[in-house]
C-alpha cells in the first residue's frame, strides 16, 4: 500500500532545514562588516519591484482558457472528478503539446490545470478520467508548498556557501554544507516521488485500478524525470492497492460530446486569435485617428 503519512515528516524536515539555513546566514552576515547594508538595499529593491510588478501578475488571459460556455462537457467532467477528490475545480487550459500538468500561479498558489488536447482527443473515456484525477490529486497534497520551501532553502544555502567561501574557515564548512545541500535535494526528490504516488492513488479511486494502470503504462514514460518515479515503480505501487472499480464513468454520448469539443478546439483558438487581432487593429486605428485630430486642433 502506498505510504502517505511520510508527507508530515518531510514537511517538518524541510521547514527546519530552512530555519537552520537562515540562522546560519544571519551569523555570517554579522561576521561580514558592511554586508547588512547590501541586504537592506536588496530588500528595498525587491519591495519596490514587487509593488510595480504585482498588478500584472495573474492568470493567463481569458481567451486561452477552456471556458465552461465553449467546453461544457470537458468542464463538467473536471467538476465531477474534483467533487470525487473533494478539491476546488481549477481553470483549464488546453495546449497542443503532449504534457498534462497541474500548476500554481502567484504567492496565493492559485491552481490551474493544463491538458493536452491531442492526447485527450485520442485516449479512452476512462483514461481521460484517470489522467484528470491524477492531476487534480496533486491538490490534496502540499507538494507545491513544500516545493516553494525547498527552493527557498536551496537558494539560501547556495548563497550562504558562496559567502562562507570568503571566510577564513570557509573551506572547513564547505564540505558539510555540500552534504546538507545534497540531503535537501534528496528529500525534495523523495517528496516528489511521494506526490506522484499519491496522485496515482487518487486516479485509482476515481477511475479504477485498470484505467489508472493503463494511464501509467501508456502515457507516463514521456514524463519520467528526476521528479517522477519510474513507470515500473508506479505500477508496482498501484498493483499493491486493493482492486478498485471506477467511481466515475462517462456515457457514450458524453464521451462523444467531449471528443467533439476537443476536435473543435483548434478552430476555437484560431477564431479567438483573429478576434484579438481585429480588436488590436481597431484600437490602433482609433489611436491614429485621435492623434490626427489632436494635430489638426494644434
């Protein structure tokens, strides 16, 4: 059975790692005369940059989203899967690539679901459910939050190691700090593995054991990386679970409607792009007319 309770231990280790690194950095800052002025200046620069840049941070523009009005069957399926997993339904973006993923945007970590239109177009109904359930299953885990903590810890440690190298005893501390960095990397890797296994568990609960296994066999090879377990390891974890029947199914009519929506996605995007182009041209033309009017008035 997939071990899920390790997440609390991993989170604790990462948080304490960051605390230790920050304390080390504070000590080093006091050892370096004049460095605190640089830190304060950098803090002010980051704060001003954030105030100027923050208003433009947000979700992608509406014309790239697979909205409920244009893609009702797809959004309805995602709503049903989200209800089974007990997570909020995120906005959806269809892409022409092969990868499907769940991402987060901004400090509030607002989720967004990115799905491959060519992949969804050609897989079975249960495979679609398993794939969506796997991605939404990541919302039941705090992997994104732990990932932010890991990146902060790793970045602070790298900068701390550079600062240590300038100190008289820097070479003495360099080796244990390198080992600490490798430990953080290893913890992050194991945490990513756990997150994928947990997402596979949700795919089993929603789409059934057979569909979840097929999803891993057919589509997971393209996503293997240092943050994803090997397909054989994932299959072994799924096979260790009790055999589960699908909690959610699509009727033939629903699946046909979904395939029809996906088939029309390229045309929808071309129409939206043409509309955006016409709107930009009209705005530019209106701007030119305004300038000509002002010139005549002068």
